[in-house]
């Protein structure tokens, strides 16, 4: 959590219920969890403000938009240009996420493409960004475990 905010068991219960039913209202969550509406609303507001609860964005399969190829690209960057490279990558629509790394590579870039030639174009576009020194592409063959948070929320609810 960027804010350093720590979740307690009640926060975890609220988030687990919200994870099961993302469209639930504060009233519905309060009824389900046996909490007051004010408690649920204030905790959700605090979690949103502290960035523990991020944007509610449905996870749309990029393949449904014509992007069936997924790749992870490691990027080596001129250190003094790291922020500029990050901003330039954010301007590339096919870039879904960028993470800063330790080790030999500086960034891990999650990209999608229409097909192999499109991935080649995107990789070339990334190499043209001032400060990008080198890239290495790894094509995703299949997703083994999709993004999930439920097991961690369940553990937090259990107090473990």
C-alpha cells in the first residue's frame, strides 16, 4: 500500500464482500456483514483515500478488443530518465501496466498486441523512447493463475 495504511479484520471483511459483489451498495454490505451503514461508508472512504481500494475497473479481456497476444517486456533505462520513460510508456495504449524492478532490468512492462507484427511495432516504439537502452520480450503462452486477491482477504479475515 503506497500510504502505509494497514487493514484490520473489519476492513478485510468489507473488501471480501465487495470483491464477491463489486456492485454492492454500502447498505447491502452493511446488511450482509452486520455492520452499520456509516461504518461501511466511512471505512470505504478511508480505504479509497489511502489508496488501499483502487479504481473499480472491470477486468476486460484484451482479446475481446482484438489484442489476443500478451507479453512482458523488461526494459533497461538510463536512470536519470526513468520518470520520463514511465510517462512515455503510459502514452502507449497497448501498455497495460509498468512496474519498477530491482536487478538488471529497471522496468517490467505488461503489453498486449494484435499479432506478432504488432508486438514488433510496439517493441520498436518502446525502443524509440529517449532513455530506453534495451528491451527483452517474453510472450505469454497461457495464463496459469489469473490476478486474484480473494485468498489474501480470506486470510486477513481469519486473522492470520
